[in-house]
C-alpha cells in the first residue's frame, strides 16, 4: 500500500488506504472535512499508524490538544509495526506535536533528504506559520524559498506543493514566478483553500484589490465555516472592503466570521486577524469602539495566557494596548519569550505608545522594529500592520512626506493610496 506520493503505508485494507489518501489531500488543502476521512480510515484498520498520525496533526491544527495527544500516543505505539520510513516520520512529527519545534525542524530536514515526497512530514516546514516561518530567524523568508526550491524537482506539477512554493516565491518578491506556480496549483485543485488563500496574497502583493476581492469573495461561497482558513480568508475580504471604503460590509464580515466566538478557525488566526483588522480600520479613520478591543484582549488572555508564541504575542500586545489593559501589556514588554522575544517586547512598547498618543515615542520604537520584523512570523501582508502603524504615527506628527516615502520604498504596491487613507 502507498499514498498518492508513493510513500509506504502499513495497512492491509484498501479502504483504509483510500480514505487516508483522501484525508491527506483534504488536510493539505485545508478542507473542512478532513477528520471524516481519517476516522473512516481508522475504522477500516485501527492499527493504521499513519492514519493516527495524520489525525493527531489535524487535531493540533484545530487546537484540540487532549485529543491530539491520544492520537499521537496511538501512532507511536503502532510505529514498531511499520516501515523504517514511517517510523522516522512518526518520530519527526512527534517532536513537533510535543512542543519541540527546533528538534522537529532538524528531524524533518533529515527525513526530507531521504524521503522528499513524504508530503505529510514535509508540510510542517511550509508556509509562514510553519517551523521555518515561526523560527524567529532573520532571513527566514529566503530559507523558506530555499526549502521549497530544493523540493521542486521531486514534486513536478503537484497542486499542493506548487501552492506552497508560490507563497515562498511571492514573500521574497518573485511575483511573476509565484503567479505561474499558483495558477498551476489551482488548475490541479481549484477547491484547495490553501491555494485560493495564496492567490489572494498574490493579488494583494500586486496591488490588485478589486480583482482580489472579486476572486476570493466568489471562491468563499463554497467554503464551509469549519474550514481551517475560513476566518483568515474572511480577513482578506474585510481588508479589501475597508480599502474600498465599504465600511458596512467590512463590519458585517468581521461580526460574522472574524470576531471571537463567531469565527471558525484556529485561535491564532482569530486573535491576529481580529486585532489587525481593527487597527487598520482605526488607521483608516473608522471609529472602533473600545469594547471591541476589550473582547480581543480577553480572548488573547484566555487562548494565549503565557508568552512564547511570537506572532500571537505581538497581536495580543496590540489588543491589550488598545483595550487599556496595562498589566497584560507590561507582561509582554518585560516577560516576552520565544525565539523573537526582543521583537515582541519592542512592538509591545510601540503599541503602548501608540495607544496613549505618544507619537514620537512610538516612532522611535517602530523605527527599530522595522529593521527585522520578519522575525515575528506571518506574511508580508500581515506585517504591513507595522509599516502602517509607523506611517500613522508619522502623520500624527505632521510628517506626511516621510510617511509617503516610507511606504513607497518598503511597500510600493501598498503605498498606492494608503497614506491618503490614513487618519
């Protein structure tokens, strides 16, 4: 038995194999019904270790950590019955699922050298939320592209790989190659939420807001709220509605699909997307009630009570600052942890200064933050929040020419009309 990529699967059940293959494809596409197929595979063969491993990985993505640990324990218990490749893959993902990202990344790199087409094990190092993306390292965007480029000869025209490769390309500014990659990925699987999401980013990077909104608004009609990317793709829609001046539609999307308690998707997306859209709305002159910030601040305190996940911590700091939660904000200033703790502390101080209208102080902190903010993780589109916050602080000081120059140099496509729209 083998999966779609030719990797061995230790099971004697064709039904289990087929359901696993379908479940893996849906996992790679961020479809909403991944567990249905994985559970069907396990029902057909309860001793199918890779099905339990895939289940553990999906449960981690959903934030169901207790269930994840049970699934991982079952996969590890069955590992001795499997092939050497499967055992190595289970061991590598066990490091990831046990909260050891550096060790997991090293194990995955080693595994991929021997088994480059093992997509389930390759995948955690893909994307801005992956092990490279959240490494806290300077130059991690170049490292991401190096990773996908090395794998490209092994995957050919595979839709899943091409979508991840496209994202790596566009994050370093290779928009032409990224467009070719993402269009090929969508031709292979137009229903992949990951590919549709990356196509949205390409529209954003190219400054094609109207076309981007039309595309993703139409694509979302068939995507269930249970899908992992539903909240985040909704953020793209809300962002483009804001840019178009459609404030009522922006709030409608926020309230239905991004606000805590109503959004579908991982907690990290709910926190970061909600904080980002609220602040970008404020910068554009939209009145944002403090109560909305309080809700995001409380959500951050509940879902990410301990510092350590950099990208979440940065957005939590923003929410705490805007909600007036000084104690929570101070904790992120002084007790930040993780591979980019210094960046978290710096941005927490920046947001604190912005919230109290200390524009010169905020500018000083943000000037340093702009030098290496790729270390906090997230996409270029998400980190534009920092560029725009700097522009907003400059404008408040009557330094409009500097604000225009900053965006024109650093984010020329975003600069088109952006400064004029800032309050």
